[in-house]
């Protein structure tokens, strides 16, 4: 895999929100050395199985951050025990570590309490100490809370562990016309939950800006022009209550909804005119869709005036908002093969930013605003891989390599994490499609979707 490296520069600076220890910028890799001490019972008797589960979950979360080099467990635990109840920084500094974690736990009935202290070893000071509580049956959630605190304390980033991923899955055992349902899981695949069980096709789940509602397209029987027929409808789903409602239903496509960061409006692909076009829609439904595609004009460097719109050539799909809400990125075939375009909503001018490949699809704008991921099918290889490009159209880079000897692997549907350094994709590298979380430098790739299911269409939600 051709890697895009991240430079993790250790720097100490004072910002308005507090001291930031790690600034993630540049084009190389330098990781901070971390020691995770013993997981001690705060009151007897201890539970070695529980302690091991806590440690393993924390190690998994810390690895996903992609900012650490780890001191071996045996050395870190020894330093912790020798340090005693009072923090003896010399026991840790001899390991060459930059940061250390000390942990204690207690169980009272069904309640689990985890006490954590996080330390700056060279600076010889405590960064934070905090107590976390959850049910003893939900170890992953309590550790996610701790991991989120560590990540925010060191980098200022948030949302990697307090955000969730939507996906569409079906059982591998059902080969003929399997139903596809919407699932939700934590960023590491834990706490998986089926949101639908309708025995139909559910497609293209996306998050609304409030983080409490989602939308997806679902096929069901409805009455259209006095005729009962099966069609695609856009549904709104309340994650807390499970209540659902139909937002939009018109003949043809009603899919790929994307919602602005302020929540005022969405954009969706509809085809009731005969061609796939982008429309603005209301988050509450009801209002008539507002045409967008036919108002967008293409402006190139070689043209003095924008190119006139030909409605018969419109083919605009898979729109995503920029972080500012002032632009959209989408895939369009209005001038030939599907390529990636960016539209300025204030001027209604669009520009083409990709020009190579047979089919470029599913663009995703980084929450940092600096990059756009997309899936591209290159001729003559035929498989899809993930690429990144700047919104200006500069610095195109390939992230995955699926055209391997004897096999073509597809990597599709990229979706960014709130950190802007992680993303999820759908890939069939394991024989069937599954959801994988990757770090931007390619150093980590982790399958998070459940066994026994084929899963596609990941959508990473906002930070809770």
C-alpha cells in the first residue's frame, strides 16, 4: 500500500482550551512513547479476568489513535508497582516514556468504576485524573470514555471514541434476495445494534447534524398516483426512540441524502424527471424538493463563460457538504465518465477536480476541510481504490491498492471520522464486503463489522 504519512510532532504550546501536547501536522511519523501501568483493584477482592478485559480494550483504543509507541507491558507494570502510591517519575523516565497511565477499578453490584491518572513524565506532572462509571457488562463503553479523554488532552481532537458508524449488512447465509438492514456500532465495532429489521432493502444511511437522527433509503410498497407499487423512500429515524417517518417519496431514486452542518437543509439524488439530479430538501420533509443540478454551471480555466446546462445530460449523485456548508462535492457524469466536482453554492458554479479513471464515486469531505476522499475505478484494472485529493484539485494520492496479482479487491465508500485522521471504508479483501477503519497514513487497518454478515455503505457520525 502506498502510504500517506502523518507527522506527529511533539510540541508544547498553550492554547485557549488548555495545554496541547501533540500537534498532528506535516508528512512524517513520530510517535510519543506511552506506558500503561497495572490495572489494580481499588478494593478486594480483585477480578483478574475483568482487569485483563479492561487492559485489552484500552490497548485496542490506544492503538487506534495512531499516535503512540508502547512500552512493553511487563516493564510498564513493574514501573507502576515500584512507583508506589505516590507517583515516582524516576521509575517511569528510566523507560524513556513520554506519558504514563495508572489505573484502578472497583465493582459494586452491577456498577463498574474505573479511576485513571494520566501523567506527563518529562514534565513530571499529572495531566488529568478522572473517574468513569458504567455497568460492569459494558467494559468497552467505559474504556472509550477514558480513551476519548486521553486523545482530547494530547491532541485537542475529539469524537474518535464518542462517535458511531452506520452500515448496511445482510446475512451471508442467505444467498437469494437477502434483506439488507441498517446497523450501528462504536468506532471499533463494539456495541453493535440492528436499527432496522424490516425484511427489505435499506440503503445509504447518513447522519443528520444533531447526531440523534439518521436517514436512509428503504424499499416498500406505497401508493403513487393511485397505484400501489414498490418504491424507494427516504426515511428519518430517531435513534433514541426508534420512531420513523417518511421524509420524501417520488418516483425513481430518493437516495444519498446528506445534511448540512447547521441542519437547515439536506441534498439528495432524485430521478423523478428521468435523470439523476441533486435537490435541496427540508429536514422536516413536506416542502417540495428544490432543484440544484440544473442550476449549476460548469466553469473551466479555458472558458470565459460558464458552460450551459443541458438537462438531458444531467447525472449528479452522492453529494456531500463541505465543513463550512458553503460548497458541495459530488460525482457527475454530465460531461462523460463520472468524475468528482465541487460546487460553490453562492455562485452556483461547479468545477471538475478529477480527470482520470473510468468511474470516480462517493466523495467524502474531511472535517478539517483540507482533503476529499473518493473511490476510483481505473481502466483496465476494473477494481475500485480509495484516493485523496485537495478541494483545489491538487495533490492526488492513492491510499489503497486493490489490483493485486490474481485478484482484484475493491475499496469503496470512504467516510471520515470526526478527527479527520481516520476513516472507514467497505472492502471485499476478506472475500466478502466488510467495514474497515483505517488511519490516514495507512499504518492501521481494522475490520469492525460483524462476522457472518456482508456489510457496505459505512457512515461515520458526529462526535457525541
